[in-house]
């Protein structure tokens, strides 16, 4: 049975999926997200923190208090068997019902209604984010021994494939931005 999912419902599943790798505190889980899925699914620390008690109340995770010397105590969460089964069922039945949104395109579309230099600023900001995303994804790949510019075949690891997609997307954005800068008469970087 397919499960319709929106952005709002994804933070819990994202937290549960990241906890499948190993138990973690809320902070550690957020750091894990920042190093892995953030290039295609950014999530705030507060969103992850809010989901952990919800997952526990549903029986999908258990938690234990960890006393730390010189630091505040923390809760560490681990996936239960029920959580593992629920995640597998959700993942297998996931139906994405939304079209992807691209906020930068929306800004560019309406830039003519703003100050004369708005389109240029938007394009430069977009390029900075694309360059940052490219560097992040490239780092993920090279840390795992993948050179996307010389390897003949894509990596077989689905996680690395998402980093490869992020890298390709960032580079495609930059190619488009080259065209946009030319069309808008902006000085190339």
C-alpha cells in the first residue's frame, strides 16, 4: 500500500532512517544528517529533536539517558524492531505526490518586479549555493574513494548515488547560471 508523504511528514522518517545506522543523540543525529542527506534534504536540528519523542511514543525507537562528565546529560535513541519494520514498510510503499520545488527559480521568475540589480544578486547567491553543494557532494564521494570525473561507472552504494546526483545537479545549476549571467549581461565570475 502506497504511503503519500509531504515535506512535513518526512522528518520522522528521516530520523528513523538515520538511526538505523546506529543509535544517536538528537545532536549526533543532526550532525549525521548534515554530513549525509543535507545536500538533498535539509532538516533543522529542532525538527529532528521534535521527532524523537514522537518516534518513541509510537514504539519505533527506545531511548536511554547517558550521563556525561563535564557536559549535560543526553538521551540516546535506538531503533526498535517495530521501528525497523515500519521504516521498511514506509520505504517500500512511498509514493511521492509532489512536484519538486525550486525556490531559486521562483525568485528569478519574479525578479523583474524588484530592484534592477536583484536578478544579478539572486544568480550570484544561487551560484554560491551550487558551488557549496558541489564541494559537499564531491567530498562525500572522494571520502569513499569515488572520483566522479574519472570513474567509468557510478558507485553501487545508493547513498553514494545520491551524492553523485547532488554533484551532477550542482554542476548543471552552474552551467545554467553561466547562461543566465550571459543573458542578463552580468560580469562572469
